[in-house]
């Protein structure tokens, strides 16, 4: 029995192998009151309180036009349309982020460990990453909250 317990507790999740920044390490920091002033209530709930929007509620699910998805809080570039795919989950999904655009953390709110994705510039909660994405590319599914991002078409850059 003790061997089983040792094996269970010695396993490391993927998040422990990735860079995790503490709040004070993000280049953009604001007080809770300052974030509330610039974010909508729904953006604040997701980005600053790690909430989750309802599935199939984001207009970003239907974006196919070439462009860049940026953090809704600070404008940091986090994903490109070319890496977006239809996962069937109801949330915008990507097989990879823009290099340096995201930071990783760990979340155990559901009773098990998940790899949490944050904006690398402001620390805003964007969503989670799972190992059930397209095998032909990275095998990853970055499942993002649409409310945590804004879309900038390439034609506007």
C-alpha cells in the first residue's frame, strides 16, 4: 500500500515542467480596482478570477480570417488563426501559442491537476491546455476563453 501511495505522489504533472510566473513577475501589473476599471465584468471574472465562460458563447469560435488573437486585458499577442482548429468543445482552440505569448501554471479546482494558460505579459487567465489536440501537429489543445481575447485581423495591422 505504501508503495502505491509513493508512486501516486511522485508523479509530476506537465505544468510542473513548464515556466510558471508568479503575479509579481509579469511586466504588466495593476491593482484589482485598476483591472475592474478597464475590463468588463465578464472579462474580469475570467482573466483575473480564473473563471470560465459558457461553451459556444464566444464569437471567436467562428473566426477563420487570418489574424492574431491578443489578451483582452493588455493586448499581448497569444495565438494566430493559422493554429486554430475546431475542437467541438465550444471554446476557441489552438494547437500552439505564439512563442513567448503565454505562461503556464497549474489548477486543481476540479479535484485534479490541469495545465493553466496565462498571458505572459499581465498574468490574465486565458484557459487550459490538454494533450488531446490534433496529432498531425502538436497533439495539444489550447482551450481558451474567448472573452479573455480579442481578435485583430491581418488586414487591420
